[in-house]
């Protein structure tokens, strides 16, 4: 008898037809997965197999546009979701009205990144790197949900789930963007380590880090079997993109780093398994039903009795030649266009021609940004790594890139590589030409005829939240107002940051920090960035989520943080701000 191991996850809701959605599940054995909705909509799919695990991505058709309908999941005709005596409301699928009425309601986009499934044993994690080990048993039956037992505070996704489940009137996001570090392959909890130790000797590399596909499945079990998160992801559609910890800290930071990793005996299996598991657990659900139908790898995996070798070949090829696959994708939510950009696997790492995005990927991004600007009112660009950083950090990364390029000689280049890895200097600023071209592209899009009202770059990684804005002329060449361009950074969902790094980020925005940054720029002979920018919100520290509310050409931003209260974890509003004038 097939059981439900993981899921369901409501992934794609079709905003063009209003009648289709996809639901992802993992079963305990081969079976037919079926989704039945209260309004008669349904879908079914046989499972496909990877490394002894059984998955299905069910395309649900016949949904009623502009409706909300409960659904249930059946495996071989037996209902497995919702669980008996569930304390949560029914999982539902909400669809937009199609065609969109003239007075369509707002689109709400929640986002964040960097989520530990279990609290750390001691200390604090740094901003995106070298985080301390987890502690505590994360299994749903024994994990303590009280934030008083969690030294890094309550989980923002748990708190969001609790709010939505307990308050029928609470406003749900239309989509949840998870911008990287959904799992930590290089930082495992004691519960996961016990599972690893039962399979192999942890004294041998890669030690307590995950080594292969089976061990990656443990990470997703740990993260998505959390009862609150499980229910939340079953009822709020999600879009995902990886960052470094989904594979390993500093993934693809430089050509020298890649060479060093490829010399290790365990790296090939790690990267192949990391990309395989990302494809299964995260990437497939990002795709529309039409894209799934046209995907040859998906077709081959589903057609095979065991898709493991097919997927291994695909993952190995994607690592060896990133031009052979694209992890970036586009989503449309009415008059809102979202571009989720791969800033990890798509890099070009030749020191003399470093680029955050390879040529093909950059052309894709440019074409998508500039295509038919009158068709949308708001453009969202999801990139796990922030485009605009505190000015000191930006200048430090640009200076470091010049050193590593050899502009100050071989000795400085060797030092620069050590500093780059130690300080995680690998954001857009560490790819100066890519930073310049992205900045020019956003300015061009914001000043074009029919420009959207806002262009927002959504990022995480750095374990704090802030709002930054480039200082460009306020009008387009023909004198009409241009788009407001913003960097919106929000992380972590559930993680931490040491006090000294908090102080460093604050100093990075200060006038003294700017002066120090310019001194580094003078030493590196990097020149000035193509524009200036200012922080107009933050920094905020804590477990948090941002939500954009987009209504017509209006935009508003909300930041909430998970706080411990006697009655349990609650989301408290830290920021509410209108981003546009009333048009």
C-alpha cells in the first residue's frame, strides 16, 4: 500500500487560463497519484522513480477561474491527504479570474531565503556562509515548536502558517518565492547526522555533510515534514531557486575554487546529486504544464522504469557545461512579470572575463526584461544574491575582483583569492561587468516607453533585510515618469547572524564606510560604479519575510518578523510602505 512520504506541494497555478495547477508529491512506493478538488477539477499521474524514491507532479485541470477549492490527494485510489484528524484547515487551490477584470484584485508576492530546518546548537550563522551545526530532533513528532527552545527564534514560515491556519480572514500570499538555501547540504542537524552515520563513516570526507542523492532526500524530509511548513506549502503556490548551501558554501565562487573542488574525491557525487535533487524537489514545480510537456528530460525520466541514470547524465552534463540547461524561468501573475535568475550555475568564471551570467543566460534575461513592456505593470527579478549591497561591501568586492584579475600583480592576486573565499565576496559587485550591465538594463527598462511602475530586484543570502534605491534621473528622455527601481533584500527565514557581522553591515552603509570603500576602489583602480544608491529602509535583523502587494500600477511593501510570544510564535509587522504614488 502506497503512503505519502512528502508533500503535497502546490507549485504552479496558471494565471493565463485560471484552470490549471500542479501538485508535487513523494510516495513510499510506485503508484498512481491523484488530486481531486471539491469543484470537480482533477488530475492524475503515475509516479516516476529516482534512486529508489517515487515522485509525481500532478497536473490538475478543470479548475474554475476566480475560485478557491479544497483538494485531496489519493494514491492508488486511497486518500492520503489531508491526514485524519488534521488540525489545519483544508488545503486549497486558488485561481485568478480570467480574463482579468478591469478592477482586478491585488497580487501578493511573499519572499525570503535561508532556512534552517532545525535550530543551531550554539553560536550563530554568518551571512550566507560557514553556519554552525544544527541541534535538536527535527522530526514532526518530537520537535519543539516553542521559540523559547529555539536559540535563533521562531521560524518565519511556521509563523506564517500559524497565522493563515488560525485566522480565516488572514490574507494569503498569491505566491511564495523561496530565494535560495532551502536546504543546507553542508550543515546537517544531529538527526540527519545520525542517519548519515548509519550509512557510512563520518570520519571520511565529506564527513557530516551530505554525500549523495539519498542523503539529500534526508534534508528535504527534515525541512518539508515540519507540520506547519507542510501545510503552508500545500496551500500557497511556491517558486524556488537555489543558492550555494543547496549544494555547498561558496559554490562556483571562482575558477580556482572549482579546480580545487574537482580534485577532491567526493565533489563529483555531491554536485551531481545536488543538481539531481534540485531538479526533482524544486525545479520541476517551477515549470508550467506546457513547459513540462515539452521537456525532454522530464519525458525520459517518466518513461524509464528507473530514471536515475537519465537524471544523473543530465545533472553531470549541466555541471560540465552550464549552457546545456537553464534553471532560470519566467512566471506571470496577471500584470506582474517575475524572472527568477540562476546566479550560481550560470556563471562564467574565467578571471579575465568573469560574468555572473553566461552569454546565453544574459541574453535570455535581457530579452525577457525588455519584451513587450506594456504587457505588465510591475517587473520582479528574483536573484538569490543582492544586486545593491552596502557601499563598503560593494567596493570591497569590486576591489577584490580587480586583485584576483591580476591588476595589482601576482602576489595581490593570490591574496585576493584567499580573501574572496574567506569573506564570501561573490555577489553581483564581485562581477563588475555583470553589475554594470544589469544596472544599465534596469535603467533602460525603467525609462522605456510603456515602462512598468516598479522594477524590484528580490534577493536574500545576507541574513538581514533592507531596501536600497539607485539614484538615477527621475524621468525618461521624453519627460514622463520612469519606473521606480528598488533592491528588496530579505533573509533569513530561519537562521542567524553574529553581532559583529551585524555591526559590519551597519558600518557598510555609513559615511565612514563609504570613505573606506572608496579607498579600496582607489587601491584596486576600479573607478566608480555606474550610479550611486542609498538605503531607504533597514537594516533589519531577525527571521523575516517581505511581501509585495501589487494592485494596478500601485505597489506596497510589508516586512514581518517572527517573534516569540507566550501564546506561540507570531508575525509582527516591522515595515509598511507605499512604493508608488497613486496613479
